[in-house]
C-alpha cells in the first residue's frame, strides 16, 4: 500500500468538518454489527445525529437500556426525531440468527442503505507456538467469517434498495499493516478484510456497490482490553471520531473510495483534497511492490 498521509493533520476526536450534526442521512437506513458499545454504539449515535430513519443494531452481548436512550438523545440533540431502532442479539457466526435478522428487516422495512461491519474479536496476545487453538481460530471466525456472512446475506437487499447508497463499510485496522509480535491472528484477519473488500468491489462493479475499509483509530474499547496493558495509554482516540468519519464518508455515493483503506485519524478535508492523487495512483489498495 503506497500512501503517505504526512503532513496530513491527525485527529483523535471528532471535529467540525465531519460533525455528524451537519451530515444528512434523513430517510436512510443503516445496519451496524457489534453495536452495543464502543465504536459500534458511537457510529449509531453519529447516524442518529445525521437524521437516519432506521438504525438496526446487532451484538452478541445483551443491549443495555442506555444504548437506546443514547441513540435517541443523539437524534433529538440535532432536532431529528428518534430513529426507528431494531436491536438483534446476533452471533455473526450463527447463520440462523443472521437469517432471522435479514428477514425481519426486509419484511418490515424493505430497504438498507449502509452496512457497517464492525463486530470483531481480539485474542489475548501470545506467540503462535503458545497460542490456544480455539481462541486463535475464533479470531478468524468472527473477524472474517462474520464479515463475509453478514455481507453475503445483506448484499441483495442493499443492492435492490431504490435510490439507495449501496454502501458497505468494513472495519479494518492499522494492525493490517503493522507487524506486532504476539498478535498474528488479529493482524492477519484485518489484512484479509482489505482483500475481501477489494474482491467484493470487483465482483459487484456493475451493480453500483461501494465498499471500503476504515481504521477507526486507537480507541480503548472492550476489544482493546486484550492488548498489553503498556499499550493502553496510547489508546486515546475518541469513539466519536470513528462514528462521525463513517457517517460523513457515507453521506454520498463516493465511488472513488471503492476497495480502499481509510484511516479515521486522517483529516478528511485534506484527505478529500488528495482524491485525484489517490485515484490516479490507484493508492490505498493492497499490492506487492517489487
């Protein structure tokens, strides 16, 4: 991947240019996986502030009552009515739960503009030789198989929505590019998501699909608790940075973002100014440079 963002401004919290209260998603529908806390919940609140009509949330954990309150209050703070909320207990590796969720959304609403594949898993760091087989492989099942399954079953609805955004945002990570000792499983899955997204775009290039990956930033979430304690101090970015960036980037059909990797930490005004450089150079995609 060839792209040097410096001297691009780096952010750790949301800012005026991407402020979701200035973004327009009125009348649209979005589904966010892994949305009971952290980045997923922040993303739901960002879409609510942008006026989204329907927000479907999935999580393997029970939804606390405050989740619905937070999202409704986010909408009302920007003078939007509370969105229609659908919360689903969902294991992204259980096809029965996934099928029920898709059928319910299709039957009751019949539309989907944006899919945000945020659900993920990070094992406790350990060398490959000392790793637990089940935990190591669970990283692949949730991060890759889960993303694949949610995308596969929701793609028909996403592509058939009249005048829809037809957009998928897959959460990747800087870990896809940084080789960190004892974290091979997580890094490999986030790298695989980049290639999965590229394949998805290639296969559906004639259907109007837009799919790209976002690194949400260095955020202290439940997922990140598995990281070594000495790294926690560096996880100082705010979840709203990721949420507002995703809501901002999906406001319109940005076809040029197809199959690319974007960091929420990058200043979006400066990033958009580099559009021609990125497109002409076919940058922010995975390839081997010899």
